[in-house]
C-alpha cells in the first residue's frame, strides 16, 4: 500500500503510519492497567494532534468513559478543540472563564490548560468525573506532573517530539513507565510527509554566554552577544546569502534582541515584523495573518512560536540564538518542516553552533537511550570550547587583497606548538613567531609605520583565531586569559611594526 495515500475515515483522513501508531498505542493500553503512564514520540509535523484525536474518538466509543486533553498554552487548547471537532468529538474547553462544570454530563471530552485546571482542582471549585484517559500534549514540559495525582486511576498518554524533560531534575522516566517511538524524521522526509532541511552553519564564539539554573543560556548573556553590531551584520549577510526572498522565521533568546533584529532589517529595507508574548491577541492575529499572506515576509520572534504554530509556507528558519535544549532545537527547526504544494525543502541558518551541539536535524536520534539515561546524554553534549576548537577561520577576500605583496599569510598554530614542545622550547615561541609574521605582512604592504598600524587592525580576526588556538594547545582557555592574550598580542604587534620601520 502507498504510505502517502490517506486511509478512509468518516471525518478526518489518516495516513498509514498514523494508523499504525494508533494501533500500537491501543495494543499497549489493552495489555496494561488503567493507571499506566505511556509516552509516545513523533517528530514535529508528524501529526501528533491528529493521532491522539483519533485515539480519543475510539476510546470514548469503545469504553464509554471520558477523556481529558491537557495543554500548556491557551492557544493550544483552541487548536486541540478544533481538531477534536473535526473527528466528531464533542468537547468542552476548561479555561479561565469556566468556574464549574454543571453541564459536564453533556460532554465526553474536555480540553484544559494545565495551570487553569490545577487551580480549579486545588480550590475544589470543580470536579471532572469518570476520566479514563488523560492525554498530555507537549509532555516534555514538566508543569503537567502536578496534575498526575488527580488522575491516578486513569491511563495517561504523553505525546512529544522530544522525550527529554524541560527540567533536568525531573526526568521523564520518573513520570512515564514506557516510551513508544514513532516514525523518524528521515522516514517522514523519504515518504514525502516532511520537507528536508538545507542547513547553513556560521561559526559563532559563545564563550561569553552563561548557563542559568534551567540548564540553558541566560537571556541577558545572549542579548549581550547577539545585539552586538558584528553579530547583526553577520545575521543580515547570512539572510542575504541563504534566505533572501524566502518567507523567514527568526528565533531569538530575548525581546530586546528580537526588536534589535527588527530595526536592523527594517533599516536594510526588508519587510519584517516583531512578535513576542507582550503583544495583544489581536496584534498577534494581525501579525500572523500578515506573515501567512506575505510571500517574502520576515518575522522575528521570542519563544512563543516554538510550539503549536503551524505555517507550512515558511521557507527559511534562522536560529539567531544558541540553546542547550535539544527539545527547543528540534521545535524551532520543525516549524519549517511542514510540506505544502511543491515545497520539498527549507533553509536553516544556524547562528548558535546548535547543529554542532546536537547534530543535523533529521539525523536518527536514539530517543530510547535519551529517555532511559537523560543524565548521561546531558553530560555528554558537546561543550562550546570543544565546538570552537574545530572552527576554521577564513580571511575575507577584501582583507587578503590588502596583503597582496606578502607571499605567505598562513600560520599553523598546532604545528608550530608541537614543533616548539618537541624541541624543548617555551610554548610562547608560537606567539612570537606569529607576531613576527604579522608584522612582516604589515611592513610589506605599507609605506610607513602609521599605515602599517592601520593595516594591523585588519588582522584582528586572524589574531583572535590564532590566540584561541594557542590557548587550546596550552589547555588554558578562560575568557579573561584569552582576552588578555589578544590585547597583549595586538599591543606588541603595533610596537614591532614601529621598530621594524625605524
């Protein structure tokens, strides 16, 4: 049977891999007790909401019991309710306006945001009776754990694209007894259900970033880095090289950064809007409608579009941030993976070394191993220092042209370091040789000491790269030490240029 062909359904069309997942989940429900907690993984764009809506319909039909679907955002409640309606499942949303449920016997399914329902249950203002099945959408968010005790006799089904807890102290294996893994990204791409990601990486030095209590980079340290002029220039250049003319969604780690991006692109003449959680509902609707209907629109955002946002017309994703969360990494890129008409691929620009940290989006990930041993996985994520060891600095063509009279502008720091150590010399000989070469380059391409010192400023990138590589060789790479070495190197270079001209 052609897996791309939808199977017949009276209300909603299901694909073969979706019906296979549904059958697998029901088989698990039949063989386990009603208080069993099961976790199901399927990539973003694979149709998790479709799958659990069909499960709700069949469960109600076969058992006569009620179902409850929990989400972590109010917008997801509305989307979920709409999907359930398309499966002919009559449901009621429990939101902030619902204080009691006198009409609950009229419904077999309820949709609620976790915080709202938790408050109502704690205050004993309402009781949801006869719930046999609880479905938790985006189950990797740990806010749902607080509700488990209210439904300890229900079968709990968590669904997520990334079965790794948002709280490293509360692993998902402690909440769920088993993980079922659905189709991989690779298989969904091969079968035409998801678009392929064309990934473009930029090397970004992240040593100034700080990690917060939640295990991810802090907003403040991210904003300090990503609002710098050279980072904004790099962002625009990357967009113009890989995404210009494409509908583009930019993710940032801070409202100030996103607004800065908006101003930068606006000044460059591009059609762009900014969106964050301070926008009103109407503003959000207007902005998202504009984004949907404008072919080459650019939308810069913070946080709120990582889950529950489906816009198949997106052609490019820019990660203008770094993250240590594999869940966030997959969610952000997944926003561009949905197919539409002739869309077979989408562009991804990584400005945070995220691909180097987690691997290419679409590569096979051992979710079972991550589920069973999250600590081991988190401890072995590639560090920023190790990532930056593999950076390859390339001097731009314009800079190379400024040193056209020099025959040799290359310098292998590791090779020179090994040579020095093997011959019993001091490690600093490496920097002394590098200084000599840079000074000679400036002299050969300048008329006097003044011009030579001006030209030396064009070597800042090369100097920083050589110092960084040297610091890795001597295993001493603190931020302050590297900064001191760079400043000392540039000061000595200016002096050396003056001495040579004299």
